[in-house]
């Protein structure tokens, strides 16, 4: 089969201060099929080129929104990107079929540990519950939304753990590029990390 083309739509307004995301970015495999698209670098004035972004989306099979959790959501530029790029009549609506059947998921970093994202934790909700606006956006656009690849506890992480997560991210991207993806199977898992563990990826 032909290889999947992957678009990583990355949004971090303080990328230079994020060791976790720096390591993740450094571990992205050097492949012509994988595009790392840094929104804050390309659009420092938030002047998004909608047609260019739509063309990028059309030319890729798998879309990844990579970002830190900012107040239970994404950084503002990614939200603006979603608002502007996913237009009615193009991404959704009766004739908005441009993204139909494409795969999408999120790569998320959080400062807090996983136990904080539960009914008994400080944040009261699980991460997938907090990400429902994103999963619903994908559904409206007729995309296949997969569980997130998550790195928790980045504020108190040992340096070695950052690199372990980076290596895991590289393995995930290599697998997604080279294999046919069974979205329904992956959707049964809580996190993408759990699915990877089940597959020994």
C-alpha cells in the first residue's frame, strides 16, 4: 500500500520554553510523508491563510493537532485555525466533504499528572471528556477521531522520561505512516498510548 501522509498542526505560543514539546518535535521522523506545521512560527500575527491551510489538509491522510492543554482547551491560534479553516461548505455542511474519512487525533501535553484528570482529581473530568469539543468538531467534519496521545506531568518529569516519550511518539508516527489504520479498533482505547501498548509499538 502507499504510505499515509501525516500533517502535524502544532500550536504552542511558548515553544522555546517547552522542553516536552521540543523533544517531541525532535523525534518526528524525517520523512517526506510527515509535515510539521508550526502555526505560531508561520502566523505570528494570526493572519491565517485559509486556502493554503485547506490545501494542506486535502493533501494529507492523517491530521494531528499537537498542543499543550491551555485552560482545558488549546492555545488561541489553534482555536482560530479551527474557526477559520474548517469552513461551512468545505469541511462540513451538505456539500462540505473535503475532510470526510480522514483520521484526526491530538497529541497533548499537560503539566498535571493523569490522576488530576478524573472525577476525584483537581480537574474533575478525564482528558477525553475535556476534549469533546474537538471530537465533536471532527464528527461534524465526517472525520475519524482517535483517542489522544498524551504526556502527563511534564512540570515534574525526569529528563530521561521526556526522551522515552519522544521515542514513543516517533514509533507511533512511523507506524501510522506505514500501516493501514483500523480507526474503529483504536477508538476502543482511552488513550492512543494504551492502544500502542496493546500492539507493542
